[in-house]
């Protein structure tokens, strides 16, 4: 498990790496750039030393979706509690990852309660299907309060498509990552913000559950006004807001230095 420079997590668990584009937010994928850079360096070192320790990325197609079985049980050996981003270099819920392998990852996370595991995807349909399948299995009685499920959105279209699906997935915390933020996005004044619109029986069972979205992360807005508007929406709805970064060149304004966590 690697230390992470991602502001909203402490560690990453890359049991699956690789992905394929699904929307405009994928055009400048940081993970793809990083993987190709790592493989290029490995090839250079291999030319000098055939005993070079390799990362496990396929050298013929570095960003091909790949399951890493040697990493599956890593969390079982971690002692100090950490916030863990699952698959920062890919999408666990990609269609090329078999259900049984995703379920094996969920099983490990559910048994490691000292840690918080954050699952983020651009494929909420698949996430919902596999999580439902998993919850019907032998691990249905496990405590899952340490598992956060979220969707990545970049514009209003992807927000309107992905967030309503996320709201139908039972989770201790549901979160939305708005990065890269390609336009102003409204997440509060939408039909699906009303909990009863998507998941009425859950609202009845948990009347004090609060807003349907428990956390919003924002990063790389093309215009800072968009981030400020999203911040104000979250404040009005009582949703914790976490501003991750700008373009890494523009300093973060003082009024956006907000790093709130799910309550």
C-alpha cells in the first residue's frame, strides 16, 4: 500500500489498475499519464538491470484493466487506521473486472473495520449491481460502516446521470467527487435531491440520516466561481465540502481553503 499525495485520503490500495474513457472527464486522466511514465522508466531500468523490481503494469498496454491478486490481502496486515482510496489508478467497477473479483475486494474491506475504504467510480450502474449482489451473499451481515461509495462527475450531464444511481446504493457515506470541474454544476436544486424521490423506504428506516449526499469533493475547476457556487450549495444543504486543488499553478484562495470530512 502506498502513501498518497491525494489530499482527501492517506493511502491508496490499487488492487485493480487501468481503465477506459467513458466521458469528458477522462480526457486528461492523471492515472493514465502516471502509469505510462512508470512503465517507461521501468523499461529503461530493465535495459540496464534485468532484475529490476516491476510495478505489475502490463508493459505492452500499461493502462489495460488489470487485477493484482498479490495486493488483495494487503489491508489485512495494516495496523494503524487510515483513510484508503480504493483503486486510485483505475476503476474497480470497470466492466472488465469480474464480479467475483470485485466481491473479493469488498469482502476484504468489510473485514478491516479500523480503516475507512473509499470506492469511487464513473460506473455507478455496475457499482450498484455488484454491491447488491455482494450484500445478498454470505457477507451481508458484516458491518459496512467503514465503506464509502462515491461517483466522479465533471459536468451537469454526468451529475444528473450518476448521482441518482449512487443514491440508491446503501452506504455509510455517499460522496461526490467533482473533478475536473468542467462547468458550473448544481447538485442541490435537482429532483433527485429529495431522498423520497429515489429511496423512500431507506428514508423511513433512517429518518435522521440527513442529506442524501454526505460529502462533496471539488478539484481543478476551470473557473473558481464554479467552485464557490458549489461550496455555497453544500453549506446551504449542510453537506461537508472539501476543496482539493486548483490547477496546481493557481494558488488556492483563502475562501476555498475548506477541508471538511463526512460527519
